[in-house]
RNA sequence: UGGGGCGUCGCCAAGCGGUAAGGCACAGGGUUUUGAUCCCUGCAUGCGCAGGUUCGAAUCCUGCCGCCCCAGCCA
């Protein structure tokens, strides 16, 4: 079947591209790129950028999007990240074809452009150390001072830069700087560093071939131009860098000049998005790894049970603008609920088992019942349920006395067992401590697929056969932080103080219906009346099933209860 | 306080001089063997504020106010 590809909604960047096309710019080409630094895992904020860049390539005729690793700072980068990033982009459903690039593969050409700048008197080798450079740079309100090395001759600069490359100088001894304007009101234009010396690091791509590494501001515009990028999309904090981006391309001999356009980065409530903080959560063990289901990483969301479609939909819904934003988790959750509601097969799982003995159902007897896998989509088929004398229901579905509006099982009351019979609670069994340990009930054999005669039974509860159910571990996740903007609160010493101590509840005695016994890692289900769950892709096995709760169902009862019933 | 940006409903976001889209959330109601889904209904006389231009302004002009980013040999 040839499905209609979905187009993303318009935004100001697409308007610019439309206009460019109208004016015949770039010979009608549209070419973007997604340029992550491989120094960590991708997060939902990157997904926004991926959807923007690859989405534009998808929606414009002849559009292309490159994947390029911005790997100019070997210190923090490694191949694990490179591979994880490629996995994540692919998983989201995007394809860079044969256009996989590394900024580091341009090192030789970058070097040649640097030499060109030196020869043109536009760059010089500076011997000031880091602290001196800072002091010379001036402040936001005062102009900087020119470096005493600023007027070195071209010959001297060429010689020194060559010796930097040859490894004659130690880390930090010298840098190559652009010669622009120390009095510029834009700090980025006050003779920015172009190259620094880094000995003793093995670059994941170039090994030990280089001991000088180009800076982002020098590398990025050239990499874009070399790849024929037409629109270089980045986040707002690079707005001040645009004059430098343009300066670099205006002062070297290169015939391509991409247009840099900035948009606001995603801020998602109740989590953090900075790579430094995510790295800290992993390194200090606050979460199990980058793919911990509580992490806002693509890998974490995937393991949590999010679908790529739901994340792409989320990115479409939040849009692209230049306004600072603080997006509610509710939007992300609505996206995954919408997707899973139509695609996830239903199943029953009892999270907090309470034994129910159906006294008028024969001991040892087994009744097979049919249950649809989806209430609306018959094509999803049906499965067998095993009804037995002893079953489990959830502790939350029984109360000795009913609060207002409560419509589940109460002493002496009736309730519908989902896909099965109506039962009545005849007796409540407690232990010495007064804890309810068992319910004695009776079922009405006339209520299978039919409403009982002469009375209305409002409640429906899910259940699992006690003898045939399968024990499983269920992990209930909640927001990682209890503060909507944990990294913005200046009143605490660290964002870690806002970590939510209840972000993970592990239930090791849950019981799931027998049909789930052979559920494969990653498989997603709706556990009826509970939420959407997936089989953990890392730790679940046939003899020890582990389910992750992706998201709860909307729960209007919880709201009623909260408001005092 | 220099420079660069941004302010439209609780959140996101259309709007581009012709009289405030949509989504999420929220509140009511209907259907329902998931308190789910689905379906109705409601939800900005007003677009940061104040002036001005215009027959007409969220859109243009002026002046304020507020928020974000920039002083890495990070990206």
C-alpha cells in the first residue's frame, strides 16, 4: 500500500524557504543538515531539530538533509555516541542516504582555509594564554584591547601556525585567532579563536593525526558550504554567531554561502535538556544509563515505550518559532496516548493483586473466554482468557465501603469482570492485622456477554486467573523532577535537589494474563484501565517478564477522588 | 549598563492592515463490558503597556516595560 506521506505544518523557516524558492535562490535547491556533536545521547530537543531539518528535506521537491557529526572537540566525544546518534535518527524514521559526514574529515581543507586567512592578513597566531585572552577581550560594556601579537607578519604567522600543526608547542601555548575587531559590540567578533592545540587525545575519527583542532565557529560555516547546504538551521543562542559565520565565508575562497536561521530550543517541563546535566544524571548514577526510561533522551523514550510516530507528532505540534517556550509534558503524553490507543493491543494485568475466590465456580475447572484485542479494531483479532475459580483483581478495585461515585466492587456489591461475568462480593477475609487478604465472591453465569436481569452493574474491573496468570515485574515511571524547571530555580544549589524520589516504583508481584507470556521485547500493550506498557527491551526475558509503563490512561476517577469525591 | 533576540488563552501556536485558527489542558453533556476511546458544547470584546497613523491595527510608527542569550583555547 502506498501511503500518503505526512507533511509537517508550516513555520517561519519554511516561509523563508518558500520565498527563496520563489526568488530562484540556490538554483531551486533545498539542502539542510543535522549536525550533532557526538558527546552524548540525543534528546527530545534534538528530535525537534531532526524533524525540522529532515522534515524540510522530505517535504520539498528534491530536498536533502545530511547527517554530520560536529566532532571538533575530541576530548568529550566517542564512537559509542556516534553510533547511538545514528540509531536514534534512523529509529525516528529519517534517512540521510549516503550523506553521512564528519567535520573532522574536513580537517585538511579547514587547515588550508586557515592558511588562506593568514595569508590574507585575516588571522594571526596569538601567544596570550587563556586568562590573558579573557582579560584582553573586554566586557559587555567595554571594548577589548588588541593582542600584542595581532600585528605579526604573514610570514611569521605562517611559520608559527605550521609549527603549531607540527606539534612544536604545548597545549594552550598559542592559538590561531581571526583578526576582526576587538571593539566590536558583539563579543564573538573580538578576534575569536579559530584553532587550539590539543595533544594526547585520540580522536575517534582522525586518531592522532592532528594536534590542532578547529573551533566550531570556524568549522561550521565551512562544513555547511562544503556540503552545499542552503539553509543552516540552529538554535537561538547562535544568533550572535551569525556575523562570524558570514565573516568566515566572506573571507575565504568558497563559492557557497548558506543562510543561517535560528529557532528556539525546546524546553520541556519537569525534565532537563542540557547535555551537561544529562551526563551528570548518568555518571552519578541518578538514572541507570542514557536509555533509562525516565530520561528525555530518544533512547530513554524508546525504552519507555514511546513510538517514533508519537515523537514526530509531538515535534509537529509544538512548532518552530523564535519565542522562548516551556512545553508541558501533557502534549507529549497526549501524542503517545493517541498513537497507542489505535495501535496497541489490549491486555489485562493486575498490578496490586488481591485474591478473589469464586465460590460457586467449580474447583479445577477452566473456562476459555474470547476477548477482542481492540475494542474498535476487529482486524486486531482476539485472544483466549482463562477463567478459573481463583482470580486476582487489583486492590484499588475493592473497598469495604464505597465512597461517593465509587463504582467498583464493595462488600455485598456487584461488579463486571472485564470480558467475563458479573460477580458479587459475599465475604471479606482479613488477616490478624485486619488487612484484607481475600474476597469470597459468587458469579452470575447468565452475565457472559449479557447484562444481568433486573439490575444495573456499573463498574467493570480487570482480572487475571490466579492459577494461569503470569508473574511479572512492572515498573511505574513518573516525572524525573518535581519542579517544572529544575535547572532554572536559583534558590537551590543544584537541580538535583528537585529530583523526584517517586519517579520509579517497581512492582515485582504483578500478574499478567497468560497471553502475555511470550510477549517480545519492545512490544507495546494497553493494560486495560491502567495505561500503556511495553516489554522492557533490556531486562525482560521469557522467564522474568518486565514491563515499563509508558504513560497512564487519562484518569477522570483520580480527579474526582482528588476533589473529594 | 554594550550587542543580539523574544512578548497572542494555563502551555504550545496560527495570524503578515479588513475585524483573534488549531492543538494540549480545563469545565459541562452524550455513548461505552476500559471512570479509556469516541462524540457534542464551552473556554482571549482582546494580542506586554501607553500613545500615534488609518474608515479600520495583534499586524504600521513612537516611547516605555518585561523576559532570554553573549565576556570557552565548548558546541
